[in-house]
């Protein structure tokens, strides 16, 4: 009778190991056992047989970053700037036209590959992507990036309900992800102004997704539309679909509409959430939701973003997302973090936590990801800061634009290693 041999431990070291769920460890080590984290500690405590490399000055180890809201298919080389006098709806129509003009599977796959590599090179190990087809799944699987991928659906009318097309599209994503263990499949009803409640219910009931990912309360026009008031959403529907729509009955808010119709009973990621009331936020604290905060996109498109003071006293996790590359110049999640820090007065430790453990909580992945906790998946990043700057406040050094990603490991496998000089 043969017995399996224990997996040998891999030891890695850095001037600073930042577990997130505990204080930073100066001159520390990280031990990996297969796809899992085995232990962290002081380099001096490594066993003699470990062959742990000597920590390099200025090096840092953190958990991988989690991008809680991204559109990989929109990874165009240049964003579409929103002009000062241009409405969000007019900008959105320009985006729709751009997507339509380059909508072949080949075009989308090329953009997805570009976006995936940009994420890896900036320290992201998990993304929450919104997709129209299987292209992002292929790009993610090729690169070994962990992901949650949700099929984006549209169905503004509430009668008749016609979801055969979306069922077929979802089945294609299921086929594409069948052999991709690092990918979890979900559903993305775009927003309540683009998916009616009866259609949303039918889609969720029929497709049985693992999670929901939707845009919520991003624009004031959404609130007017749901209240059956004149709205810029009418212009959007008319120009894209050739007709206007009305909700079945007025809704006091997007949050209340989802709650009243039992559409927040399963894990749900809510992107943007700019226009929410105290009543909305109190109600959201009672259901399994997380907020994907995208300050760069929000300021560029709407001139405002959510107020941290409204959310910090709730028990609702808030992580960071880049949105698509048509509204932001890069997919570098640390750029998002630096802006959020300036806007909200976050400490360096709080900002790094938003990029890691809080993001994992938003995605319902905190038991597996987001900290260097023994037993969690081995998703982590080695960074290099200037040796003379990393003596103090290691979290600050991770956030600095001059600090570079040196290597990325996902599920115990190297997925990116920097080859050019830092």
C-alpha cells in the first residue's frame, strides 16, 4: 500500500511580510505548501533545513490584490473621455458604439488578454469580471488568474419575458469554465433600469448562478426611471433598442426594489452605489452584499463618488474596482487605492486592507483569499521598493507608484515574474 509523500514547503522571504490579518513582520518569511499558505514568521525562525533565501532590502510580500469590478472586454488601449458638457448617457452611447464596432470574438479575446496581463503586472490575483461571452474566461485561464465572471444581461421589458438567448449565452460560459477551477460563474443583470424585476427573477431562477454582480445607484437618472419620472434612461433605450420602457410599478429606490422582490438573498456585488440613502444602507447591512467602489471611474463619469462617511459605520464590506478601461486610463488597482485614500482619509494600512481582505469579503472569498493566513490559498505578490525607503511604514511603500511588482503567485503557481530591471 503506497502512501503519498507530503508536499515540500517553499520558503520565501522579504524585508517586510504584511499578512493583513496581523502586524507587518520585519525580515520575515512566507512558507507555501502546494496551493496553500503554510506559515508566516520571522526569517530568523526559519528551520535550518528550509533553505530560505536571505531577505532583500526593500522587498515586500503581501496577499494578492482583488479587483472587485472590472470589464475585461473593455480593455481598449485608450479610454473614451467624457467631455465636460457631455451627459453620462451620451458617453455610454459612445461606449456602446465603440464596443459594437469591435465586437468580434477575436477582438474581444485580444482585449481581454491585454487586460489580464495588465492586472497581473500590477499585483492583482483575482478579478470580478463582467462578460458578454467566453473570451475573458479563455484569457483568464491562459494566464492562471483567479476570477469571478458574470454574464451581463439586458431585458428592460417586463412582458413578455424572453430569456432563451441569455440561457444559451450562459451555457456557453459554463462550457468555457468547466475546466477552469479558478473561475466562478455568476450573473450580471446590468442594472434595474436595463433589467426589469420580472426578467431578473426569471433569469436568476433559471440560470441558478453562484453570485450576482450588478451596477447599483450609479446615476440619478436611474432613480427617476424607477420612480416612473421622465429620465435620460428613456433616451438610452430609444437609441439602443428603438423604444422606451417603463417599470411595472414605481420603486422608491434601486435598493428597495431589489429587497422587496427578494433579489438580494444570495451573494451579490453592488458596483458604484453612489446614490443611496441611510435607509438603503441600513437595509443592505442585513443581506449578503458587498460594495465595489470605483472612485476614478465615478469622478470621471459623474463628478462624484460614494461618501466613505456614509459607509464606514456599516458592516457592509467595501472593496475597490477599476471599472472598464474605457472610463479609466489603466487597470492598476493601486491607482484606484491612492485616489480613495486622498478622498476618504484612509490610513496606509486601511487602504492596503481595502485592496486585499476587504476586497475578498466583497467577493465572498475571505475564507480563502485576502490575507497571508495559514490554510488560505497561496495568492501573493512580491514587491520591490527603494531599499532606503522601506525601513518604516511598509504599507505605504506597497502603495507608492515607484514600488514595482516583482512576482505573482496564484494558487501556488508562479503566474508573473518581472524580467526587466526594477
